[in-house]
């Protein structure tokens, strides 16, 4: 058998090397000394007949062969872990931490309900919400996040490579300062296009948010006064300025209780924001991961 010719104990080390691209960080994460990880890397290079990790300037980079290994190695390790976890995973006694990547608006909406689910059913489990980086595909493939929550509008290639499920929808609203809004009466398109705007902006700049996609589709002119990488900064900025901002009702209504802002219907067509949950196929049958997905679905039902 082909498997008998290889040391399968090297696979967890390989997975961590592909995730971290660092011998020292891999050693720290899996509890081995650096010499042991360096020795394992040498054996992996021999097994795959490839350098896997190469020095580029002051950083280590993956070779083309190593990049191709990310998904199959993650899938193989996840399948093995699922085989052992199937019997032992018990949410009421587990103490592990899950990582969910999402914009701060989604975290703001979902986290309180998800915490309530955890308190009822899994008091020892915890969830870490992180922002999603430019490389969202790599984020899931390398196992750096268990779930990615992102609008369908900007999913790109995610739907082709990962499992997904729709979670919830939210409608767009325009917010203005109650005291300093730059218009009387109804908000019109002409008023909107001639106002200054505060806007959520994704990095790098070429990545489009759901809002920017809608504005571009409708040909709406935009005069950006300030761009921010967090949705939750927008109500504060708008409340103290003459800027308008295009946000979402769930967050806007909550913030209106603590910020001096008003909500207006957008004076142009704007599709609802549809948030979906993505995960790697390698985790599809993982018992713990299936439980996490069901917990998120339960939290959405409580919104």
C-alpha cells in the first residue's frame, strides 16, 4: 500500500506548515521543538520531492506544489479528526474555540444571539470573531477560520469551491444626523448624490462591498468624505457631521437608540443584503463543525 511507505505522523506538521509558512510558529502551535519541525520538513521535502517552503527575502513562501496541497491536506486531516471526534464531541462538556470571519456589522448582529445559544447548550465553548482578509479563499483552505460569513453579492469564487448556506437578509437604509442633516423633508436621489458621504470600504481598494456594487449598478454618484473599514464607525461619524451613509436596518435601528441619527429609505433601487455562511468541504462531515453550523442557524432564528 502507498500509505505504508510514508510517515502519516508528518501530516499534522505539514498542515501547520502550510497554514503558518513558518517553522518556528509551527513548532509553537503544535508543541514541538524547532529542530523537530525542521527535521519533519526535511522528510516532507523528500517525500514530495519538492522544497514546499522557500526563503523569499525575509519571508518563507509556499511553492506551487505546496499551495496545491493545502486543500487535500486540510481535507484528509479533517476526515481523520472527524472519525475520532464522532463519538467524543459533546458540546455541553467541550472547551474548544471556534473562529468565525465576518465584517463587524455581521458580528454586531449575530454575536449576541450566538452567545445566548452557547450559554444554553455549550457553556465551555467559545467563539472568536475576526475580520476577513483579502485572501478569503486561503483563510478557509488553510483552516484559519471555521466559518466565513459574507454577502452573496461579493462571494466571487467562494461558491465554486466551498459549501454554503443562506443565513439572513437585511434591507439598506440611509442614515443622517438628526441635528445636522443637510436637507429638509424627504431624501431624494439628487440630494443624496450632492451630499458628502461616509462609507464602508474593503481592503484592498479593488475589492467591492455590497453597497459599492449597488451604487455602481444604479449609476449613483458618490462623494466620499470619509472611508472606513468598520461599519460601526459610520453612525458616530454621521451623527456628528453632515455626511450621509448607506448601511443596514438591523444595525441602524440599534444604533439610533444611542446615536443622534435618522433613518431614510434609499432614493434608488438597492437589493437586500443576503448574508451567507461558507465552510470548506473538508469540514462538511466534521461533528464539531456541524454542531457549530447548527448553532449559527439557531442564533439566526433568534434575530
